[in-house]
C-alpha cells in the first residue's frame, strides 16, 4: 500500500474506535439510575421540545441544501457546460455529504444530552463526582461522534475520489449547515434564556429554574439545540475545514515534488483523535472535588499524549528534516491553543480577579457591569490575537525553508500554517466533550431545582455549571483560534485554486502571487470584508432581541391571566414559549448567513480575485476580534452573575445581583449566538471564495472596466 493509503486506513480505524467509545459511554450514561418522577416528566418535555425544533430546523435547512446543491451542480467548480459534468456532480455529492455528517453530529448530541441531563441531576444527590462523570461522559459521546465523523468523512472522500478539491465541497457542506444550525440554535436558546432571566430573576425575584416561569422549559430546550447541537456542528465544521485545507495544499505539493505531506496530515489527525480517546476514558474528578480543574487537567493530558505520539510517529515514519518542520508547526498550533485557553480561563473563571471586579462593579448598577465587562473583554482579545499571529508567523517560517530544495518557499510556509491549525484542533474530541458537558450540567441544575432535590444538590450542580461556563469559554477560544489559522490556510488554498484556473485559461503560472493592499481593488475588498462580521452579528442579535421581547410579553400574559400561577397553584403553558422560540429562530436563522454568502459573491463579481483576497483579509481580522471579544464577554458576565449568586457582593436578590443578571442577558447572545457563529461565517466565505474562484476570475466588472 502507498503511504497515504496506510494513513487513510489508520484514520478510518481510529475513527471506528471513537464510535465504539461513544457507544460505550452512551450505554454507561443511559444505565445510570433515575427514579424522580418530576425530573423524568420535565426531562421528557425538554427532549420532546429539542427534537421538535431540530426536526423543523433541519426541514428548513434541507430546502436550502437542495437549492444550493442544484447551483453547485450547475456552476461549481466551473459552469457545467464548460467543464466536466462529472466533477460538478461529485462536488454536489460531497457537499451533500458534508451537510448530512454535520446534521448527524448535532442530532447525536441532542439524543445523549437530553438523557445525560437527568442522569447528572439525580447523580448529584449521591455526590459531585458521580454527577460530574454523568455530565462529562454524556459530552464525550458527542466529542467522539463529531471527530470520528469528520475524520472518517474526509478520509473516505479522499480515498474514493482521490481529488483534494472535492474536500472543499465536503467542508462547505459542513460549514454552511453549521452556520445556520448555530445561528438558529443560538437564537432559540438566548431568546428563552433572556426572557426567563428578565421576567423571573429581575422582575419577580424567583429562582433561575423556578417551574412557575413559563420560559423555563424553553430555556432548557435551548441549551440543547444551541449549545449542544449548534456547537457540535460548529466544531465539526472547524475540524473538517482545518484538515481539508491541509490536504488540499499537501496534495498539490505531493504531486509536484513527491513529498509525503498527505500521509503526515492524516497521521497527525488520527493521533489527535486517538489522544482524545485516551483523554476522555481516563478523565476523573480528583480529591480536590474541583470540576474546572478536572476538565482542564484532562485537556492538558490529551495535549501531552498528542505531543508524545506525534514525536514517536515522526521519528519512525517521517524522519527527515522537512517532516520535523511540519511536526514543529503542529506543536506550535497546539501550544498556542493551550495559551488561548489559559487566557480565556483567566478572564472568565470566577476565582480570578476580572470576574470578581465585574461582580463588585455591579453593586453600583448595571451600567458599571456592562462597562467593566466590555473593558476586560477587549483586553482579553489581545493575547489571543497575538497568539494566532505568532503561531501563523512561526509555522510559516519553520516550514518555508523546506522549499529551498525545490526552489520555492511560499506554498510550504502556507502548508505549515494549515498544519498549525491541525495541531491546534488535534484534541478537538476532548474540546467537544468539554463543551457539551456545559449545557448538560446546566440542564441538570435546572432539573435539580424543579425536582426539589434540595439546597445541597443545587450547590453541587451550581459548581458543575460554573465549571461548564468557564470551560465553554475556553473551548470557544480554541475553536475561534483554530478558525483563524484555518482561514489563513484557506486563503492560501484560494490562491492555489486561482493560479490553477489561471494556467488552464492561459494567463500563465503564478497569476496571483499575493495581495497588494495599496491596490484600490484589494482595499475595496478589505473594507467590505471587515464590515460583514459586524453586520452578521447584528442580524443575529436583533433576531434574539425581537424574539425575546415576544416571549417576555407571553410570560407577562400568563402571569396576568392564569389564576394561581404566581403562587405555584397552576401550571404555566410551557408550549407557548417553546413555540415562540422555535418560530422566531426558524424565521431569523437564514438572513445572517445569506448576507455573508451574498456579500462574498457580489464582491467577487465586482472586483474579481484581487478584491476577494482583500475581502477575506478584512473578514478574518474583524471576525476574529469580534468573535473573541463576544465569547469572552459573555463568559465573564455569566460567571460574574454566578459569583454573586454564590453569596458574594450581597448575594441573590441584592442590587448587585440584579445588575449582574442584566450583564448576563447582554452577554448571552454575545457568547452563544453571534460570537461562536462568526468563526463559522469566516470559514464559509473562505470556502465560497475558493469554490467560486474560477467564476470570479472569468467574470468581474474590474476586468471589464
């Protein structure tokens, strides 16, 4: 067998092992005892609501996928009447496969999360360690399924078709579905969360998950459709995009120079998944009974295993200077991912000074909560942006000398950046497990309160929930950082696609050597590209705003018209709030994503490939800054609220508490709707640019004028 075939086979075997671990954890969680009838009833309502939303959301997205598939068949990578119809057909099929795999990742997450939430809630009565294991292993099911699906999908498509460009179609399918799934789920969850908090905590002074609140079930449903299904699709997309970008460039280099970059890319991806398998199997809460420490130490252990195994792999199978340089680029990406995680942890952990300072500022009113939170969050962006910049530069410089022997260096440097992204996302299985753990224990906290399990159990679930918020912020930082490196690599892939098309059209080799920012066409693209993430975010948050206002009105109606509801003598109409969140989310999920895609196409047909280069540059820089800022701001405000609720700065019901709740409601669409969707938006426009590069080269106003 050829080296790349061996690497592909190993990747598929490791992916199959990941599915086996997922099945084992699923069965383990399902067997945990659960006997509380109230919790069982409420959990069933959450599960039914989540499945109904996913069913309706996927129906809407299926229409979008059908339309997009026809357009891809007709126009990509070339108009079907100009190119090879079979290539267009394969591109369409790989696109559909990407959407199906992405949808499957979200669906699996919903199924396990809506079981693990009740198991974790009742396990909290036994002790915090039991509850932690139920929540974490529930999240690990999704982690293994997401990464196993992405690796086996990329490996299978490359093995079947042998065309790396088709991986861009698969990645575009994953990215486009993730973009809309994250947007829809994010709008749903934050609609319910904001409405429940403002009416319950601020207006009525009732607990967060009080069953009298009509929005409380919708809030718990939202945790699953937004933070589980949406984020699962998002991280599936990030992993596929990073690997696809690396394979596209590796394929071009291997064909031209006879290198073995495809095997090493697949080998490192498989080792990353294998390291995550070991990490999730060995994860435990130690004697300190600190869930945040347990989650973080599992992540760092997984990183260490990846570093060790890739060292051994490189020494045995790729023991040449050029491959050690690729190894170095991957380790740089891994290290920077850890640094981004540490920075995020500092700014969002309730044991650190930023959270405490924001909680203290809340005593002076909500304006100071907002001002202090925004300030700390902007500061938090700098270390992460520096980390992304340094890792991209270092990876480029490490791998650039490989080209000395071949008389060129640029493409090797860009491949180094793509491998840094693979390295950063090498532990994505553990990242997804940690991320899905958050909403599972958040649901468990609500179920424990509604099920009347007592204050001691609530204290344990609050501690688990706080750890989930901190780790969710860290995982979002990982995803955003990896997206930054991936889209830089995709920028290189875009240039490669343009140059290949230019040669076929007789424009000569190296048609697009780079992007001159003083060129007015490039600068035009930069300005438009920089504006899109802000507009994209605004559309999503306005969707949350309008929908939450409708739900607040519905909650007021129920409290004013249902006799005995405030006293707990009557049941609220939970289904009305779920319906509002569902209808609003489905209505608002398409416009933001279409805005980004349409803007890319318009810029391409106006300014051509030079304008698109600038567009991507502006979009990447603006998008990364906003995504990091909003993700960290939301986590900071959320944990400031929980810090006050733990009895600090006056505790529950105090002026500081009400101010902190206001800050949290502002941060909710930041961290769970707009922020994590931006990195998917960046990936989508990068892939659209690469896939349509031939069209932009052939038809543009700048070329006509």
